[in-house]
């Protein structure tokens, strides 16, 4: 059977469940939490492992940076039979309550990126599936991890956020950033809106758990937070949420 063009796996190597980190380097680290984990394929930004959890086959696949590659990953995984997916990623806090090291479990994402516009009209919300969202929140609670649920922002330019004054559209970036703050948006990242919208189009249940690396708004207020890069809480939350979902689906 021919391999799927970008992710380089065959359709018969698929699974019902997938975990989607952005960084290929995180794939083997997540695989350590599965049973019988082994490498599956590697092509471009798409590195994949497979294993089992509660007796069900799981695929872990990196999506790379940004919406276009994340959309391709989910499109091709859908062709390989994926019905439920969880994104594990990183974010920067916007809301002052989001402290480095916290988890953010998005209910929805601001579609300030381009990929989702090729799937759905802009009026359509990029929202998490309630069942997956609930499992993620339950898993975080059971592990006593500090977490927030709410709306995040997905963008296409990392440096548009971190150095907006260098951009010809500085005025637009800064005004929208202030709007997100006034609307209570929790954090900013680059893939979730695309994944949520593709999932809606392809009838995939999806959720997301993000690890807050830093919060530039807290830094502006001279709050002395250390940047936080340990992803274990996000990984454990995603894996335990999948266990919850698998057991619910068995029932």
C-alpha cells in the first residue's frame, strides 16, 4: 500500500487515537509513557512512533511549527483512521494569572492564522471537543497540576508577537494584542486553531493541553518568574486523558 505523502506511513499503520506534539524531539519522550512503543516513520517535520495504551493502538506524531504542517499531519492521520487526537504544545501566557509552568487547556482558539480560513468561514469557531476537553481537565485535576481553561490565540508569526515594533503592521499587531488581553485570552501559540478547525471538517474529536513557557505581560510588570521548560505535566495530562477516553469508549 502506498505511503501517505507527507507523514510517510501506510493507511494500515494507523490508529484511532493520536497524540500530536509540535516538536519532533518530544515524540520519543512521550512514547516512553506508552506500552511497546517503537519508531514508525520520519519525513520532513513528521516523526511518528506507535505503541499501546489500555490495549489500544496509539500514534504519536509531530506536526512541526505552525498551521499548514499541523493541518497536513491531521489530514493524513484522518486517512489512517484517527478519530480522537490530543495536541501537546507550548504557549506564552497573556493573562496575568498564567504563570510559567502552568497548563492551559483551551476551550477554543482565536483564528489569527491563515490555515483555518481554507477550511471554514471566519465566523466558524475553532473549538475543542467537549469530551476530550473534559478528559484533559479531569486528568490535570487528578494529578493536582495547576491549569486554566479558556480561550487562547493562534498566530502565524512568532516574531510578530515578540517583536511587533519591527513589523510594518506593528499598529495592527499591537491593537489586536490589547484586544485579546481585554477579552481574557489566556495564552498565545501557533497550531491549535488550525487543528481544531481541520478536526471539525474531518469529524475528529480533538483537544489540547499547553505548557506555559513564560508570560511577557507578567514580565512587563516586573513579576519575577523564571521561564519554565519541563513538559512532563503536559505529557502526563495528555496520556492520562487518553486513558480516560479509551475507557469511556470501551463502556
